């Protein structure tokens, strides 16, 4: 699962709307509460980008190939106390709950943490788990090419970038 910058506003809006309409929270200023959640999500992306750059720098210094990127990124994330690839969803849930409890724009929270997590998890999953959908769409557009060939790889990347750009995921 991956968080895309283009989905941040949509996620924040949906979270505030669902929790407010469901009666789990009482919002004083919905647009400001939405901005609080957007700030949490943007901070995660900034941290992730910082970790990626540090991992690339370490690989360059050590002369490692890009096949080591995942391992190096995990190592840097662990050193910084940031979530690993599998821990992104729980980390974001915790950060969003923290901002809801500390935001001056949320007047009251009526639901327990576990109930809030149950409401937030499907929203985050829906907007973050788009990679499989993107892969299927790209493959359907380039099904005439032999998988594993250099033509396939080049065309796959080109079509993927087009689709991401069209959906504002880049």
C-alpha cells in the first residue's frame, strides 16, 4: 500500500465527513479539521521521501545497486523510528487519531479508539491500495507485448506514468 499526494485531500475529506456524519466526532470547523489530517498525511510523505533519499545516498556511498534499495530503506526507517513498508497503515491510523484528539477543530470525540480505527481503516485502504488496480489497467493496455522483454518494460513504465498522471497520483 502506498500513499499518493494526489489522494491526500480526498482521504482527509472522507475521514472528516464519515466520522462527523456517523456521530463519532463533533467538528467545530470541518475545513480546518480536514487540513489537520492533510498535514499528518503530508508529513508522512515528507518523512518517506527523506528516508528514500538517505537510503539512496547510503547505497551510492557503498556502491550498491538498486536491488538493495528496499533493504536499505527499511534499515534507515528503523533507525529513525519510522514505519516499515508493512507498518504504514497502523502508523497513519495512530497519527490521525492523535491529531483528532489534539485538534482544536474537533470539539468532541464520542467513539472509542478501536471504533475509530474500524471506520478509518477501509477509507485508507481504499485510497492507498491502488497499485494492483493500476497494474491490471496497464497490463490490459499493453497485452500485445511479451512480458519480460525490454519493450514490455519500457512500455509498462510509460503507460503507468500516463495513468498516474491522468489520475493525479504522481
